[in-house]
């Protein structure tokens, strides 16, 4: 790994920390407040690509594990991994990787803007929602004993917010791609 | 801005080496998850709660640290009451609370440098394989801690710029500039690291 990649990974992990410090926004039609940090997965994958994005999140989880309160709301430490949503937090790394993989394969320079938007949105939805829930929900079910179907039904409440996050991440990722492209070319 | 969750003290957990604590945490999660016995989970809960209360956290802070996780545990337990036998719900809830308390107690009694030393040791096999270098991990970690205040200051500057123009502060219009401005520094920082020869392999 060259030094530039190492720095990009560290800077992105730091950006995710800062996203956790931004106050969450509440929208009338969505039951759960939206934290900017939860967009980090989609942003990291779409902006840095699979490998660097996943490493940035691995570094972020390391910060959580060694006891820095870097999760939104000032949470941190080993306890968050032991709790019911530990799967979602560990799933961030895989979700970022998948988001990056799809973004790398669908988005290229010189494409029409709309195609880039579609590519980033698909990557964010599949990586940041489908993959993340595929890891997080069975985990909740396994540690709390709540049947998977109940967990899945309950998780539906988060889907509108997640789709909105994917839309915001898409627009932001495309803005970054236009201004300072970092996404590796089709791997 | 980034103050560690470690707390000074001299309790039993403070004195134990970090490796022993981590092995104890992993071992107790395996044992508790394999066992369906309510008394065992209850004993584990009492021990974990005792350890957590003994680390010297002020009660308010102690509650705040585990509060959010406990809230999700209680919520799921309430859902479970409709679906599972009450004994099973009690077992599952006590087990999770015990592990969360134990984990929180370990976090409160271990310094960042102790964790980092242990991580460096855990990374040695990967380093031998040539997959990564432990020095790079420490360097990356140091860079994060170094740049979080800068990036936060940048976020505030962008927010001020919004206000000055009478624009609403929305994540969408903040995240883009924040990321571009931050990542554009990567080349300069990388050049500075290389010029100082920090990564000689």
C-alpha cells in the first residue's frame, strides 16, 4: 500500500468520526432520526472504492474497540460489539466493501451524469442496506433470540430513512467524484 | 474532543493485563452463549455488574455508557415476551447484559496504549505474512486522532459559510465540500510522511 492510500484511509476514518459529531436530523415522515455517520458506509464505498473504503471502516472500528467514543452520540468501547446491534457495526466493513465493488464496476469517468447517479445509488442500496441488514438482522436474532422474521418486520421502519441516506450519499459521492475522483477504475 | 473512555483507578480490572481481560471476555461470551442455564447467566450478570461498578465510574456516567445498549436490549426483550417463554427471555436478557457490562468494564479499565500494544502483538502473524505492517496501523491511528479536530473545524467553517449566505444547513450541502476539502490534503500529508522517512521498510 502506498502512503497516499494509507493517508486517504486515515482521513476517511476521521471524516466518519466527524460525521458522528454532527447533530442528527429528524424528519417528520420518518420515525428514526438520521445520523450523518450512518451514511459513512455508502460514502466510503462510493468515494474510496472497495479496498480502501473497507480498510477505513476497519480502522474506525479499531478506534471504537480501543475505547474512543467515536460512534454517534458519543458511544464507543467493547460494549457496543457485545450488544444486539454488534452485527450491524461489524457488518459496516463488509457493506463498505460491497458498496465499493459495485461502484467501481458501474461508475466510470466520461459517463452520462445520470448513469453515474444510478451506479452510486445501486451501490449504496445493495451494499449499505441489503448487505448490511443481511449481516445485522441474523445477528440480532441470534443474540436476542427474537425470531428473524420479527426482527425483519421491525427493521422495515428503518428502510425509508436508509433509502433517503442512499440518495444523499449518491449526490454527495457524485459531487466528490466530479470534483476529486478517487474511485479506482473498473477493477 | 476525543477523550478515551478509560478511567484512572486501581481496581482488580485495572491491574490485570489487557490480554487476560480480552481472553476472559471472549471465553465468557462463548460459555454464556453455549449455556441455556438461567442461574449461570444470573451469576455472570451479578459478577459483571459488580466488576463494572468497582471500576470507579461516577454512577451517572456509568449508566450513560451502557444506557443506549441496554435500551435496545430491553426493547427486544419486551418484544420477546410475546414470542418466547419467560424463562428464555430472562436467560437471553441476562446474558446480553452480563456481556455488555463486562465489555464496558474492560473498556473503562484499559488505556489506549495498552490496547495498541496488544493489537501490535496480534498483528505480528499478519506482518510475517507480509499483509500489513503494525507500524502502518499505528501511523493510521495517529493520523485519525491528529486530523479529527481539523476536520471538525472545517465542518464548522462550512456551516458558518452556509449561515453567512442564509442557506439552511443540510447534510447534503455539507458532506460534499467537507470530503473534497479533506481528501485533497492527502497528497500533501503523504508527501510529508515520505519526506520524513516514517515508512522505511
